[in-house]
C-alpha cells in the first residue's frame, strides 16, 4: 500500500486503471491489487465475463468468482455508483481506491480498421473516451494480458500495461536453482570452528560464519576439487549462522543405480538424492527437454513402488493444453483418453524396461505388465476432491499450471504421499501465463527452505550429441 504524504505537499493524483476481461479471468482478486488507485470496468468486460462463466475450466471458474466479487462490491453500495464505490481489499485494513462501472454510452469514433462489433475494440473506445474526458488531468491506463490489445492501445496514443501483480519474480534469472558453488575462501571464512563426524555412511560438517546466513535447508552445495572426489553435500540443519552439511549418496556409481539408471552429471545426482529420500515430500525439477527430469523421476518412483514398497502406486498427470480442455471427445477410458498426451511417459518406460535384461523377452514382457499395473494416468480435470494416500504423484508439464491450479493439485496429497513437479518454464503454452507468473515458478519460490522439500534446476542435456548441438545452434 502506498503511503500518503503529509505536510504542505499534495497527495499525488491517483490513476484510473481500465481492466480488460482477461485480467479478471486470470486473477479474480485483481480488483484489490491497485493500491490507492481507481478501477474502471467497462460494460463489455461484464458482458465477456458473462459469456465465459459456463463450464468447468479454470477460466470459467475465475469468471464466476470475478462476477461474485463485483456483485458483493456493488451490493455494499446500492446508491451512488456513478461517484465510485470504495474498495477494501480482503487483507487490508484501509480502503483502497474506488470502483467505477460504465454507466453512459460512449460515442467515440475508432479507425475504420477497428470495427466496434468486436469486444476488444469497444473496450478501447471506452479507454479513448476516458482519455479525452480527463484531458491529461488524470492518467488513464488500460490493463490487459492481451499483447495485441496493448499494441492497439498504444497505436491510438493510449497508455497500456500488462498485469504484473501475479508475478512471483520480475526476472526469472533470479529464480532459486537449488544449488550453490563454494570455494576455498568459503571454508576459510566459515570453517574456523569446523566440526565433522561420520554417521550412517554420511559425513557431516558443522559450520558457522557470515556466508552461511544465505544458505537454505536442502540447498545443495558443491566444490570442484582437483582430486577424484569433489565435495557434494546439502544443508540438513540451520540455526542462525550455524549450518550442518551432509554428504550425498553417489548415484553416479553403478552400485547405487536406481532401476538401472545412474546419474550422468552433478545436477542429476542432486535430483536423485531428493527423489529417493523418504523425508522429502515435495520435489520440483526444472530443466530443458532432454535433461532427464522424467526418466529420473520414473526410475525413482518404480524403485520405491516395486522394490522398497515405500509407496503403493504411481499417479501421473499432466496438463492437456489448453488447460481444462474436455477430453471426452476421445474414445475409451480416462487413461486411454490421456494417452495422446503421454508420449514422454511411453518413451521413458521403454528406456527403463530395457534396463531389466534378466529373463530375456519373456522377462521384459512380464516386467512391462507389472510396471503398467502400478502406474495410473489421471486427468487434471478430475483431481478436485481427491485425496492420494501413500502415492508417488508426478505432475508433468507443470509450467502450464496457474498458482491456483498448483495449490489445488498439491493439496490432494494425503499421508505418505510424495509429489514431484516437473517442467520447463521456457515452454509455456497456457494463454496469459508467463515465466514469472507460472504456477511452477510460484511453488519453487514459496517452498524453498522448507525441511521436507527440495528443488533442482537441471542444466545439461543428456539425450544425444545431435540433440545437444541442436539446442545450442537452433
């Protein structure tokens, strides 16, 4: 909330933000996100909300919620709508700005190339009308998630901007990677009172110093040593400036293979330590195609379901773009309907099935049937109301989920369930979602430092030299 100035200086003039429909359908609480500034809702925005309220998709649910919120605000002030309705945010003790609804007919001539039969152009006409009405005495700004809408507004000489309030980070380069490199200077500054001991096959180090305050629980640290065994550890405990480091299980060694798979690089080793640790309930894996996210996750899940019996079965789901699309037009059961979107699962199962060479062709066929019986493919459309107990839940293509959808999915987890979210925030297919506002970015940022969660950004592709070269030059 912006603070008001006191003394002789005047309070800065508040701005008037005109909301496009897609802003309300993207974030129904956006009405309370503009601090002390005023909001104007055109009649066409209400009309488009009404047109999009039917259905079970996330967009339809948001449209209904936005309509209910507007109804509550208007009912709180049955008289004097023309002078604006005071807005009070759900988590704010002070009144924000005011809400204005379009109550007059707008008679503004747009260029001939912008026919007024189109809803977007009618909203542009309202913005142009308000711009001329206030005649630069007040800033009138269109807020829209539609890039072309903002371009058209600027072409007409109007101010327009994206809706930024839903962004977790302005710059995704600042997103938590889960790893940190240390050097000799780190040990010199923080290892003066160093304690070390061995327990259960791990080596522990207790450090205290100025550089330890930035470390997070379950953050991985590494030091490139000249010897054969460079240091790889993770933060297991933290109290003020004192941290305890624990060395990792080396999953790059064949003796520690997971369903026949070994880690091919440092980040994959970090990921397998998260995936195989029973104390970690929530794992997020970011990385480009070919970095091994799906293969490592499936290998870890199969090992813990079929060998160690830690979980009863694997639940795998992914977004069918566009989100919430009805899969009913496809023939067959729910799993058969989801099959067209599960190509990555099939490819990785073929690789994993090839690692079990015992028993020849008959043995592989039996293993394939056993694996299939323990993997359930579910659609996101039917996740509401479910509770998964003692399951290994895999959410693929999680970058296409909104923060609200991500919350809906993760809260399905019951006792003994592990949730793994995978995705590449550079490949977002959902309209109006960006790298900064993706649900995957949201959970990575919100869960960092929790004792039962971990995150790794996989950097290096491991498909083939052709795929690696293509990723560099294309």
